[in-house]
């Protein structure tokens, strides 16, 4: 739900306060009707914004038109009241619209729109520069910086308050701007050479996010093949590698990389001197570092905690670090300990297709029926992953068979659920269905 900064709706090319007042009045009218009318209002507004903004949204971006409609309708219903006792005030409608656009209040939103209409304002130049960054328009960015030499120090008037340098990460800012052009390293260098502060913080993910932290945890520069070069550039300009919470969420950069699945970025940071604790060392498979947190008797040293050992164990299972898994099992870690989302090591290993680790954990009597926060058992999560997140070279079928052979229970309705899934190859789903039937699945 809003106000997640990434979910902010786009503005049309020439936004108008009077037009937005009209939209707010239409919301009030819909509110006075029923929930369905609010949903219809949200659909009309979002479709109009996307059309007028001439946006081209891709599956790689964290926003979709249909999801926007759902979010806007849900937020509007929540802010304007429930089915009974709705407030349906114009002030609440205006507030809801401002938040959906990424602003803290209606006055701040109206002020932003007014600034866009005044030629040469810092706000209008900032917005143009942000667009130049995400489209890779280096010439336009240089021109804007010449027009306003302090622009590189400016902050967005949206509630994330990001600087232009944060936009090179394609992370945390408005989702429709989360793109990584091929020349993003050049773009970042232009900003840094112009005097951008490399460790400025943005108010995303709980606050404190630096450009390095957002780049390291962003999937877009990774997919574009420029993540390491971009991180190196930021480090060369003095970025703090062990910033206390550079990726926000009260995590160090390397912790955030591990939690977000950005292993290559985590390895890069470790190679460049980032501090590893027991948890992150285990996740990266650095066995010698893991061993350094234990004394000769196999007990944890004061510099490490039991929770770090447990979390590190689950990450090692997820990231296929067999030697670390074996070492921690020998040091007495609970094989069925659950991670931050309720997953056991067996959940992670099985869902990721790591058959050797699955067998190892089963030998140590890992629980098959423990449920994660989504209510999924190990088999349930593995089936879901096999269908919905299949990766090239990963075959979940041997893992599924190993779980069934070890006594995993098949929930009633699993075969029907499998048949309804749109993801995954038909042949693979057919083989999974056959295997489930061999182990007694009926429905």
C-alpha cells in the first residue's frame, strides 16, 4: 500500500492543480457511492495517467498498471473510511491523491506542480535531470548541470528525498524510473565530477540509503552487467563500504545484498574489504572466516551470536554452501531452525534445487512439515518454486522425489493446484504430477 516511494504514480507532461482538484472531487463522489465506484475511479485515473505520460512499463520494473489500480483503490478506501461511516471529505481525497503521486501532503504536491510550471525552477530541472539519468541522456544531464551548478546537490520533493545520484541505482525511487541505461557508469561519473556527495542518504527502505547501498542491492544494474563497475566508481569517489545502514532496513550493505539475493555484489564488497560477520561469511561460503568465530572447543566467540550462526546456516543452505552447512551442523546448529521468513534450511535448499544439501539435511532429521510464514511446508514451497521460479539448469524433480521418499505429506488438492498453475513448462508439470501420484496423491 502507499506510501511506498517505489509505487508512486507518474505525472502527466503538464500537470495541472485545477485538474487534480477535479479528480479529487470525482473520488469524493465515488466514495459517497460504494467500494465498486472507488475501484472504477481508480481504474480511470491510473489508465489516464499511464496513457498521458506515454510510459512503457516492462516486466523488469516493480510497477504494473493493474497493480497500481488495486493499490490506489485500496488506499483511497482506507483513507476515506470503511463501508460504514465514510468521511468522504475533499481534504482526505486530496491527501490520498498526493500520497499516490509520491508526496507527503496535498500542499507539497500542489507546490511541486506549481514549480514545474515556472521556467527554470530547481524542481523542474531536477525532474528533467532524473529523466535524463534513467534514459541515459548524458548531453541533457550535462546541460542541466551547467544551467544549475548546484543541481547535483538538490533533492527530490517526493517523500523519498533522493538526490540525482541515487537515481543511478534504479532502486528505491519511483518504480517507473527504475531503469539502467547502458551508459549509467558515465552518467554517474558526470554527477560525481560535478560535485555530487557520494554518501548522501535517501529516505527509502526506512531511511539512510546511500547510492552504493542502493546500487549493490539493485537487480537492474546487475542485469545490465554494470553493477561492479558502478560500485567501483562510487568506491573510487570515497563511498563508505561499511556504512551502518547504507541499504537501509537497518542492515549493512553486505547484509542487504545477502537478504536481496545479490550475491555477486556481496562478493564484490567482500573482496573490497567489507566487514563479514558470521552470518554473511556463511552466506558467501567463506569457511575459514566462519571458523574464525569459533574457539578450539567449538563454542562461539564473543564476537558472534547464536542468531548469526542460525541465520548463516539457513543462508548457506539457500546459497549451496555445503562445507559451511556441514561445519555448522558439526557445531550443533539446530537443523530445523527457522530464518526471518519462517524458512528452515531445508525449505531454502529444496526450493533452490540443491539436492546434495537436501539429502544432508534429511540425514540429520530436518523437519519436513515445518511451515514458513506463507503456510508452506518444504514440499509445498518446492512445488511452488518448481512451477513459478524455475531457473535454467535447476531440476526440482529429484528434490521433490527425495522429500516424498523421506515421508513428506502431500496436501489435499495439490494435483488440482498444479493443473491450475500458468507458470512452468507443461512437460515438467506433468512429470511432477506423475511423481506425486506415485506417492499416493489423489487430488
